[in-house]
């Protein structure tokens, strides 16, 4: 007969072996699960400035606005018929969306109606420069443009030698960071005058985000996260904990945490400490590839979107009590 203490040890070893072989992991489940709300894929998401609503855009061009934290569908915005490639709020009343065909719309979020619309080349990314509000638009053809709001006058433009992959904006210093398909990451001012080219990363950058203080810029790459000093331009490369592309990432409002979502192999959502790079929370993934991940303005929630058409909302204010799930 096997002694009790040895039996407990054998059971523990067996559980560890089974979890390693079958892909069991521990993670925190979502507070809200909006299942298959965008047919064929939920792409872009954006919290309203007040944090009480979340906009999501899909592969077929459909846009929905959800109440936070309850998840009630407040509006359905129809007008795009191509994948939504950009989504950002101008203010609590107006939402900006763009698609891969090159259509850009500004919506009255409450009425669900467009107030401005125009067409240009294929749009890959958009961002907002505040005070006054201006919309920064990147294109597959390499053009980078800034439009005023509300008259949508062209204020500045420049042409880059490769497709614009991602745009990030730092509002206080009025900085614009741009990643292009040739692995270059550059800083521009609010008139699109070039300021600095940052150290070249060892791979493509899928998305850029500024830290709240503007001193650091994060980028998601294959298996890794890139962190640049916006002062020196120097690059730090970190293992991300993901098993494929880091499709999207975002800083917490206090700048202490970085959330990221994976693509290609799984849609894990990981929350890490910015200073140390240590994993703080693993949030349960969607079953298909991840697309977007965002912190709410108050830092309480994290939202993620996925190719399975779902949008998940996690509350990270409470203690981290993960449970087992199977990848």
C-alpha cells in the first residue's frame, strides 16, 4: 500500500504532467462575454472617454456600441462594407471609424448616424490628436495625413516608403509614432515633420502604444514586445509570453501595467508589470486569434476582441483568482 504522503506527491506529479501535455493553464475568466457579436471576426475596439461605453468593429464593417459594464447593445452603426481598420472616439458624443477600402466616417454615437464621411485610399490605422481634435490617418500606400475636425480639412501629409501598419499619439507632447511594414518606427510632430527614427526592431511591429507619460513607446512583434525610450530612441526587447504574433497591446492609465493579446497560435491575454516585465495576470482567451486589447480609461476593465467574433470584458480591480482552462 502506498503511503498517503507519497500518493499525494504522485497525484501532484501526474496532474502537472497532464496539464503540460494537454495545454491546461490557469487564467482569470471574463466578467462579460459578448459571444459572436461580429460575424467572421471582431476587429477593433475602443472605450469612450468616460469609459461607460465600448465600441467594436467587425470584419464585415459592422460597428456596435455596448454599455459598460452590463453589455447592453446601445447602437448598431451600419455603413462600412469592408473590414473595420480603425476605431477611436473624438469625444463622448462622436466616434470615428475607418475601413480597409478607404472610407472614413464620424458618427453621432447616440443617434447612430454618420455626421461626416469621405473616401480615400486603403486605410490601415487611425488615431486622435486632441486640443484641438485632429484625425491622423495611415494608408496601405504609405501616405500619412492629418485632418481637422469638424471641417475635415487636410492639415498635413507626408509619404512614407512602405505601408503604414500602426499609428500612436502622445497628446501632451503632440507626438505621432508610426510603424511601417519595412520595420521602421519613426516619431513626427503634429505637422508631420520628422523628429527621430527609433532603433530598428528585429522584426515587424503589429501595433504601437505610448505610455501615459510619453517617455516610452511599446510595440508588439513576433513572440516579443518592443519598448523604446522616446528620448534616446533606444530599444529594449522582451519575451512576451505569447506563442506567436503580439497583435495588440495597451498601457494601463497609470503606466504601470501592459496588456497584450496573441494571434496565430492562441489568443492569450497577458497583463505584465512594465518595469520588470513580470507576468501579473493571465486572462482567459477566446478560442480563435486575438485582434485588439484595451484598458478602460479608469483602469478597471480590459476588453479584448477575437477572430471568433466575440468581445470579452475583464474586471481586474479584484484579487487575481485564476481557474483552470484548456487551450
